[in-house]
C-alpha cells in the first residue's frame, strides 16, 4: 500500500468583476476496498456564502458552492492524503465470456440492476457505428471478459495517438475515431462507446495517476494532471475491472480514484457558471501527486 498527497488547484482570473459564481466540484477521493482516504480538505477563495457537501447519484463526494461577493479571481484548492493498493479481482469472473457482462441482456445476474445504467448510451459516449465495428475484433464470441477488455485496451493504446491538440473538452467519440488521436478523456470515451455498443457495462473513472520524472530529472511540483480511465463490470460480482487505455495497463496502486459516472459530464473536477460583464477570463489548473 502506498500513501499519496494529492494537491489540485483550479484558478480563474477575470477581466472584470464577477457578481456571482455558482459551481460544483468532485475533488474528494472515494473510500474503496483498495483505497482509504486519511484526510481531505477543499478551500474556495473567496469564501462562499453557501457551501453544500453532498453525495451524488453515483456515490461520489460532490460539493456545491455559491460565491456571492464581487470578485475578479476565484480558486478551488483541494488537498488529500490517500492510501492505495492494487485492486484484486475474482479470477472466475474474469474468465466468464464477455457476453455475460451485459446486464440488459442477462438482468437476472446478481448485481445486474446496479450495472444496467452503465450499459446504455450517455451524452459523451455515443454508440457510433465506427466504435462498434472497432470493438468487434476484440469481442469475439465466448472470449473471457478479462482477456477481451485487455485486448481492446491495448489496441486503443496502439492505434490512437496521445495528442493534446487533437481534441477539445467538447470533442465527440466520432471525432476521436476519425482522428485516431486525443487525450485520456477521449481514450476513455472511445473505449466506453466500444464496449457499451455491444451491451457491456462500463463506467468512466476520474482521478489521478502518480507519475515519475524522467531519469536524471528532479520531480517538479504541480506538473501532474488529472486522469481518466474506465472500469468494466465483472458479471455476477460487485467488482469492476479498472483499465487505462491511455497507458496500456490495468489500474494499480498508482491510481487515485476520485469519482465515477457514465462519462466526463458526470464527474468533471470543477464546473459552474458566473454572472459578469467581463468578456474574457483565464484558467490555470495545477496538480501534484506525491508519494509519502
């Protein structure tokens, strides 16, 4: 088990005064069988007139805030200490045919009703024909679900180029399939569309990946980033196989899980609206994931 200190700061500056800021953030890591949260704190500056910590539909810590005093800058800074170990999975479930991981096809399986909403189309993971066709090469009849999912993960890693300029936050699965490029968010949405278009239940996971500096280089504080991967339902269990198509690996003890949902829209780290006459603004995000 490894303990990490996770620091995430989102800072906005505005060209003019903002009268009101209303927002929501998912920045508190989840308590999980393989992940224990020792401490977590989030500070919003200016101090909000209203703050409402809550738990959303998916079981994530979700906080609403409302800054009512005029301001020209806004920051949300979260600090957590988390213990993480590598998840373990039921070998028998991994060996079941992937067709069994379709809760809408086999609703009588234990846990199928909880997995069902992750098998249907979501706004950012549309079931485009290109994704279904691409997935078919991995989802061959009777193939074990663990093997099929791993093969699809490796193909996406091989066939898609990591390119931060290829897509934007509004890019679609169809865009990524056409360009064969994108960032972790795009890789996750593509893999979700591939699996769900064949009925397999899979969810979008948001969090952090602890990285190492290149050999001979010092670690730079604040140079990390939030990360995204997916988790696939293992039929007949409450386990979900977490895989990362961006890095071609199963999630291990370097992955800190913050939130999960149907796609990025459910678990954006920070989102909201402002009331202002200012025409421009700037955004800076800094992340640091340090082993302790």
